[in-house]
């Protein structure tokens, strides 16, 4: 977690006692669940809007888990505050309609505050994960999104014309997209883990927004409320999971897996459709059964092929992980008694640079640290129990000084080979047999 320590995650700090922040998250969870249960009690009518309220207390659970693992974490506090959305909805229903005893009033309040809650989630979570560098632009974009949310609220409340609702949602989308761009640009100069965390977060939020949009566009209002509540709960758990993880797969690998799944399913659907059409033309009994059976057989046959393609692509990208005799011969070609040690160190430096993806690497001898310039990062090497050598690694200028992954900073320990030890043991044994001092 060293890459994210500057932005609120101060390592894996755990305490045996329950901190005040974790207790506050528990109180928020109880409050959210209690308000949802109270709304069900006061409004016994069946309303899907109440199912939407049930998804928000999961934010308190996620925030409590993050704060327990990393006290004083900014993202944990944000998740805990977002869990109070049911209190906002019920309070607005009471202030707007004078009562919360009707499910219709609660559903109207949720509908009027939809843009406000979307903007709160889409703006607060990315900023908590990675604050943007250009704060002036970020504040302007937040104001733009807030103005759009307020416009939607006024349109839903019939204070302004309903035609302004579309413009309000457009402002919310523009403000959120602009802020996401600033967050992504700020994370681009961080380490690999931080960059991938931000990218996965933004992709997850975008997918959640797209799913909610499709639900409200194509489904009934009742089903859309249930889908939205489920998306809210899954989003909370996903954000907590992304923040606590310290290793991420490249995004293109996940996209490649999705393409393989879509290709396998598409092949099965195409085969089933062709069988269904052919069975209808030749008047085969139960064409639907034949199509379903064909789809299942196609999926069973396509799954091993997709796994083979994925394994081949992974091997082509990372290698098989096994050194061939040719590789061993190339690595050990210079290992003989007459080789200059500095040549071996230079070869080791080139291997380190190639393995870590750095622009270059140097192994420097001596007790004094060398003077570095440009985008070089110094790592001490533990050779034989003492730090008598250091590795200087050059990173890309676009990444900056914080681009070194934590796994590249591990000390390297050198040991004497077993062949020399065996020679010394044999020499001592022969000396003892001859009666001489070894």
C-alpha cells in the first residue's frame, strides 16, 4: 500500500480495539437499516422505492471494513457518509409532502433526489480514491454537476418545466466525466497499482451508471427500482474491494476475457438459431428442444477452445515461466573464473532492467550512495548480509519519481555457490588424511 499512502491509505494498519470511526460506521448501518424498516412499517403499501433504500446501508458495511483495515482512510469515511442516503430521502419526503406514511411520497422523494445521489456517488468516490491535481478545475466541475442535479430536482418538483430535466442530467454527466478525466490524469503519474485501481474504479462506476440507465429506459419502474438498489449495494462492495486490493490485472486482459465469453455465447446462440430455422424448414418435431440442445453442446465445445486461446495469449505475453536449456546457456555463458566482475554486474543490471520494464539499471559498488540525476531511483542491495552495493533504476519521465512498484524494492541476497563449498570441504578432508594442517 506504499503507493497510496500519500492519498489517505497509511498502510495495512490494524488495531485490536474498535475505533471511533468503525463504531460510527456501525451506527450509520443501524440507522440506515432502521429507517428502511421504519418506512416499511409506516408505509405498508407495496412500493419498489423502498427496495431502493435497502441498498444504501451496504455502504456503511463497506466503509466500516475499510476503516477497520486502514484507520482514517478518506474512502472509508466517504462510504460511511453515503450510507445516510435513506435519511436524506425520508427527510425530503417529510419536508416536501409532510408525511412519510405513504409509499407514494417516498417514491416521489427518491425520484426527485436521484440526480443528487448519482452526483454524490460519482463525484465523491473517485476524488476520495485519487484527488485531482488541478483543484480549481475540479471545483468548477463539481459546481457544474451540482447545478445539473439541482435543475433535475426542481424539474421533478414541478418548480421549473419538465423539459429542463434533460438539460440537468446532461450537466451532471458532463461534470462527472470532466472530474473523472482529472482523476485519471492525476493517477497516470502514479505507480502501476494506483493507476490500475483508478482505472478499474472508473470502469466499474461507468458500468453501474450504464446498467441503471438501461434499466430505467427499457424496464418497468418497479423492476428498475430493484435493479438500482442492487447496483447500489454491489457498487459499495466493489469500491471497498478495489481499495483494499494491492494487485490488479491489466484492463486489456479482462477485456480479452469478456471478448472470449461473448464469442463463445454468440457462437452458441448462432448455432441454436440456425438449427431452429433449419428444423422449422424441414418440419422437425420440437425445434425449440433441438435448438437448446445445440446451444448447450456448442457451449461445452467452445469453453475448452476459449481457455486454450486465453492460455496461449497469456503465454505469448508473459512466457511459460520455464527456463529452456538455451536460456540457461545464455545466462551462464559468462560465468568462469577469468571474467571481470564488473561485466557480470553490468549483465545483471541489464537483466534487472529487462525484467522490471525500466528504461535502464546500474549496479554501483561502494559504501557511498551515488549522486542521481533525472528519473533514477536508488535501491540498496543486500549482498552477503551487508548493503555494500546499490541498484539505480531509471524510470520513464512520464511516470515521475513515484513510478517504482513496491515489488521492485525487495533486497537481493547473494550466496556462495555449492561448488566452491564442496571444493573447500574436499581440500580439508585431503589435508586431514595426509596429516597436514588444512
